[in-house]
C-alpha cells in the first residue's frame, strides 16, 4: 500500500502522523510511504530520518494526497485537506465529527473511507487510540490551569498547593476516566485539594482505593456538580461520551456564580465542551473570560507537547496502521471489530450512530456497509 503522511496545518499543531520508527515498520513490509517535507521538523524528526528508513519526501501536501492510498494524520482534516481526498482513499486520524457538521458534510462528499482514532475500541471496552492523548491532556490540564490561576493571566493569583499557613486551591475534576484520573494525579502531586465526580460508583470505588484520602470522590448529580463547581478554584472538564457530543454539565448560571478569577479547563472541547460557556480556542490564543471566569479551551491540547504526544500516539496507532496497510481497509475492518468501530464515514455514507444522532443525519452501520 502507498501511505501518505502530510504535515499538520491546524493552528500550532506540530505532531506528525507517523514517526520514522513507525514508517520503518511499513517499509520493512514492502509498503511505500510518502512524507511531506518538514512534516516532523518542529519536533526533531527531520526529513533525512524518514529517508533513512525508506520513505520518499514530497514537496507539498497535494503530492502526498495524490500519491497515497491511505492518509495517516493526527488532527481532523482542515477544509483544504478534505478537498484533496478522493473516492475510495482511506483517512486514518482523529475526526471528532459530532460537534462539526461542516467536516462531516465534507467527508461524506469526498467518497473517502474515514476511520477515527477516537472511536476505535479494545477488548476491555476502552478507547486505545484516544487514551494516550487523554493521558497527555489530563496532565496538561493541571499545568494550564495552574498557569491560568496566576493573576497576570486573569486568575485569582492562587498557587495550587498553597504554602504552610495558606490553604491549597480546590480542584474539581468532572469525570473519572483517563483525562480525569491523570488530571487528579497531577493536581495531587502539586498538593491541591482534589475532588473528582463521576456517575460510575465502580469507578469511584477504584479511584478511592487507588488514591485513598489524598483525593475525595463524589457521585455526580446536578446538585453535586453545582455545589462543587461554584466553590472551585479550578475546574477540569474531562467527561466523554464516545464519539458523541459532550454533555453540558456546567451551565451559564453556574459560571456566573463562580469565584472571580477561577478557571475552567474544558478538555472535552474536542467534542463540543462540557460547559455552556465553552468554545474552542488555540494555543496561539488559549483563553477568554466569561463572568470573570477564565476559560482554557484549546482543542488540541496535546499539540502543546507535540514530541511526547507524537510518540505516545504512534505507539497506540501503529498496529492498526499496519493492519490497514497489509490487508486493505475493508478486509482489516471485517477481521477486527475494534478497528471497525472506528469507521465513521464509508464512501458517502455515515456509519457512526452517535454522530448521526448529534447531527440528525441518516446512517448505516459499519457492518452493513462492509457486507457483514
């Protein structure tokens, strides 16, 4: 198979779809890999490192898309990239379609086969290609939140861990999944007062057993969210409904009642955000203020630590990339139900129910379009 790796063009996005090490796994199996020049330059993955493992460097994205049977990216395709897709071509990347009807429309019209990292599953019911970026984003959320709490950034001028004689900040984490757990770990490491909310009693029990008295767990109800958010210094939104739009757990009224200079870091912004006051921002302009509350809603948070994120993502995606290259997309998805769960668009047909429900569009199951 001919595999293309274009340079990412989203604002301040420096990750790259495949590392030289991952490329070598494909070329060693006889596949051709085309990499856009300088695709990994920003994170120290130079063109010569790719040529050394058998990749061919092409001068621009147009040539990469034209040469490849499958495009492997990181972020969702931008409008100019969607126009480069052709019928039957495979796109393997993050998509986050539910809150993005324009992207959905473009991909449907392209005729491409679009497989989303964030909906590929594993035998334990997890999301193995989303997990590494959720780990990064969860950890980064505390770094970002701590910075936003500084008074020069519009925050309360509060140190997360306090100092002897001065209380620590109160950090409220919504969601006890991968994002929430990693955020809580970082916050506890900085000696903040941490409370985590989730609707799964089993998950709360696991967190309680894992962290003990260093963290407090609460069952998530409207009352509990309202009480904790209003009194928080820093709120981390880490909720996830796989492939669907994030639920709006933080209302405008709650935000209006929060302390002046408190901070919301909405990690769920890729799926539309879990606060009614959230809208996507970029690393170039990451924050805005609503009712004296600082909002950090960067839609590609892991892009801020692009080198770490690229290697972590490749570790997870490589087995699936190899399977797609070796077997072709149809056979690979027929053979592997977990990869098949990643199929969102198949040749002009929407194949993911949560996206169809969010956008009120018709859909067919992946099994139906693949003839299973």
